[in-house]
C-alpha cells in the first residue's frame, strides 16, 4: 500500500462535547478523597498526592461534584450513563456534521465506542433517532476497547469507506468515566484511575475517497492493530456488583517504553518511513508517565507531545475520546501539506492501535 494513496478516506471534522459539570482537579480530589467508603487519613493523603501529580488541571463530570459521595448501585449509575451518553454523543455529532457541512441523511455508517456503560440496543440507536441519521445506516458499536477505542474506531471507519468511497461515515466516542467511581476500593490502581479519568465525548466525520477533496483534515492512509501477548493483566476493567472496576498496573509505562517502539518502527518501516518522517504525533495521553515513556523511547523532539499534555491538563484522560481530542487540536494548527502524522493509542488487552495520517 502506498503511504500517499490519493484514494484514502479523509477526516472532514472533529468535535468534542462534555457534561456541564467542570471542576478543578484539586476540588475533585478533595471531594473524592472524602467519599471513599473506608478511607482513613493515610488513604486520603495518598489519593490527593496522586491527583496532584497527574498534570491535570480540570475535568468534566457527569454529576454535580457533591453527588459523588452518595452511594449508588451499578444499575443507578448505568441509568445515568444511558441518558448522559446520548446527550453528550448527540451534541458532539451534531457539531461535527455542521463543521463538515454534512446533512444527517448523508451518513452511510456510524461507528460508536465506549467502555464506561452498556445497553442493548447500544447507545447509537438513540443517536440515530435523535440526530436523524438514515434508518438504513450501517451500525458498528464497539464495546470494551478502552483508551484504544478512538483509534480503533477510526480504523473501522476507514475500512468501511474503502469499500464505499462515495459515502460519509462517522465515529462517536463517549466515555463517562466518573460514573464508575468505586467508593469501597482503596487499592492503588483505583486511586490512580480515580485521579486520572474524566468525562467527555467526541465525534469525527470522515469522507470516502470520492469526496476526500472536500475534507480539510488528514487522510487515513494505513492502520494496524496489535493484541500484545501475555499483557491482559496490565490494564482493563472487571464487571462487579458495583460496576466496572478498573485494574491498572504500574508496569504499563515500562511496557510502553520497552515494546511499543518496535511496533511503531515496524509499522512505519513497512511504508518506507521512519520516526523522523512524522511531523504530527497524535498520541493518546494515558498519563504523565506514559507520555514520558513515549517521548524517551522514540527520542521525540521537544514539544512533539505538547497537544497530548494539553488535552490531559484540560480534560483528564477521557479514554477513547482522548486521542480524538488530540486530533482536533492538531487539525486546528495542522502541519504543512504533504506532512505525515501518526495517531496512536494503547488500550486494555494490551492492544495498540496505529493510524498513519497524511496531510
């Protein structure tokens, strides 16, 4: 496959949306620290210390901050998720369609991704009805890809449009991480997760090759997914009586530094490229240690991941929507025409998702 294929689908627009409850990280940490069911002074100090070193300044939440100490069942949280996810997803999708000058009835396919709530039918069914997408729109709901879902969703959009070059497809990511708050879990993994994750959604409109010249964003030239062996214990979520329980190993950043560079180098080399050829790094901001591991292991120039850090600071880790936020920031000040970019995210499994971009 040519890395400059003129027939590649192209991003037309990206739009973000979030629940209205926005707070400073220190205020969130203070309330959450006091809400842990069995938290003693040591646990509270540990949590607030972790939260203070995330690089996060603000996060959006799905409920008023004062509501989080109140106990809720998994069922209650998921009901809140169902309503809020549709609201956030609808707002992002309507904005993205408007920015791309696309009517809802022009959309041929919708890919949705989430890991923070569940329903049958998936939340795309209500999105289709509210936004006015065609009743015959192709649906691809993705569940459980975690932080890799945004990159994987773009790959599935690209797959669809390669077979339907005259169509428009959309990706909608909604992650309401705060609705998985575990009051009774004072493990380090839960303290870290509670200090990192925020709530938001993102939508992307992509044009098939026949309409690609109308799009202002990058072409989706090539993709690669990899499920790394014997890494499932490092990151993920388990379903328990209290909801989705995050498990997160401190070894994730070590894995990134030791193993992800080989995957990236191999992907680029297969297209006659090297790290030095990438002008725009669109990287999921998993956390400060993961960002530092990427910078160090790939020997990236200063500022290469500045947009990832800015996304983390302003929104927290919003799981699958994070890399789409970084893409939006990159499109706002794009590299020169003809430049290459690499969009990447790491998710539970562990799964790495790579998308080669061409401006």
